C-alpha cells in the first residue's frame, strides 16, 4: 500500500482527529501513515497508529465581507470554505505548492482528508488519489449543480460561487489541477467515507455508496439512566455569560467535560456546588448510566452518541452545521435547541430543565436509541479497509 497522508486543515473539535484515527487504525500499517494537522492539541489520539504527526496547513477565516454584511450567518458549505481562502488565487496556489513539496518529501501516494479542502485540490493536481472522510456535511457530492442552502432561516448568500470557481482554476491550472465549472467540484474525490446516520447527512439522497457507521459509541445494553446532567463543550461555548450562568445554577448535579474552556471558567465551575469538572472523555456506558440528559453544541459525533445512549439533548449550536444537526434531532422529538447568542440565562436554564423533566422526550430518546443503536455500534474498520483497497486497485 502507498504511503498515506491524513490531512485536517480547519476546525477545533477532537472529532476531526478521531475520524482520521479510525482510518489509520483500520489499515493497521503504522509505518506507512503520516498526519498533517492544523492543530496538535489532540495529536495524542494518533499515537500508535501513525509514523509521524506534524503541524500542517491551518486555514484562517477571512470574515471581512460577512462583518460588512452585519454578520449574516453562512448559508452554504461553499460560502464557508470560500472564506477559508478558496476565493484567493495567490493564497490557494501557495498552499497547493506547500502540499506538493510535502507529498514529494514524504513519498505520499494517497490522501485521506477531513475538513481539508485544499489537500483534496493538491492531491488531484499531483495525480494522487484522495478520499474524504467525515460526518457528511463537508463532503458535498461533486455532482450537485451548486452548494445547497440547508437551513432555510439562513438563506442569505453574500459570496459569488463563480468567484471561487475562477480562483481555483486560476491557481490550479499551472499546477496540474483539472478545470472545474461548478463550486461542488472542489470536492471531486476517489471516494467519500461518509460517517453518519442518513437522516443526519444533508446530502444522503445524492450519495452513490452506503453510509459508514457514525463517529460515536453506544452502550450494548441501554441502562435505565440516572439523575445527572452531562455536558460537553469542546471550544468556547461557555464564553457566553448567559450559558455559564445557566449551567452553574441548575437544580440538578452536572458533570462537565470542557477541553476548550478557559482557566478562569474552570475555577468558577470547580467552586460551584453540584458541578464536577471532568479531566477527559468518559466511557459511554458511564454517561448512559449516570445521566438523565446531555448538553452540547450539536456536534455530529456528540449528538449521535447521546442518541445512542437514549438521552434527551439540549443543544447550543455555534455554527451552521451544528444548527442543521440540531434541527434534524429536534424534528424527531429528542432535542431542544437554544438559539445562537442567547443572552437570557433564565430562559436557557428553563430549556434545560424542560428536557430534564419531560417524560415524553425520555420515551422518544429511548425509542431512537433502540432504533439506531445497532447502526452506531457497527464496526467501521472492515468497511474502511475494503473501500480504501478498492480505491487503490490498479486501473482505478
């Protein structure tokens, strides 16, 4: 098998690294896998499954046009990646050249990308096979005519998709990249390992291959559940004073895992009676057994784990993808969504306790856990190996 590169270019959550880890672990060829990560915070997740993990390309976001338009939320995946530099030919060409030097130095023959759109373009320009992995939201089928609007309340477009197409062609043509004519063609790949339940994949009807098990765990046996509130906030969610005030005044015990929260907030949480600040991820069986509800930002993996645990959820989405996930779960009766930027601590606390006390939500959550648990628990390794072996077959 050729030397493989795992690539991740933007985002902050641990889930991006664990997604790549699953690929490396499935292949079991540690000496032939390198990882290029935009952040090394979770690099330890790749210990033992990669030869080398190093600081890679980190895409910064140019939100000047969005700021000029009153911070209107992103409407499509295309608008989001446009702001990561894909509308700037000079920057894009520099990044592709960086990849090409690295591909040559490390003798890379296959790229697996999670939230790494420039690595995909660079691989195609170099004639290297490329596979995407992720929850589905960022794996837009290249056959679509344009990037679709997925959350109707956020439908204002501020970027011209054709500008990105032109920039990609201008940057890529001298470097060997085939010309594109539509925005979604930035994601032309040899395969996409979509790790999702179909109802949480916005493009499910356009996929030509089956979904893989999602990035989540679920208990083999569904326990009766406990009385605690389990919270997972991976980045800066608790920088919102109203949310912090709400969770530190809840009339129920709270266990919180917050790898991205500040030291100042940690001090406050440790001083709050009834709150426990955890020092790392918790076993899914323990979460399911001790908890009555779960709080999070509607990250795909976290929300899917809560689904598999049979727990009602309260979500505080931070961006469009998380709002999409929250909408889909709310439509199934197992999630309450708190709007971005909410400033009323009392209303937030009421929403949490509404879910905590709702017997209807608990019944529905357990129904969904029984329905989707087997899919969540299905091993992904054999499927990943088969799909990648198929990509690398001679003549493909």
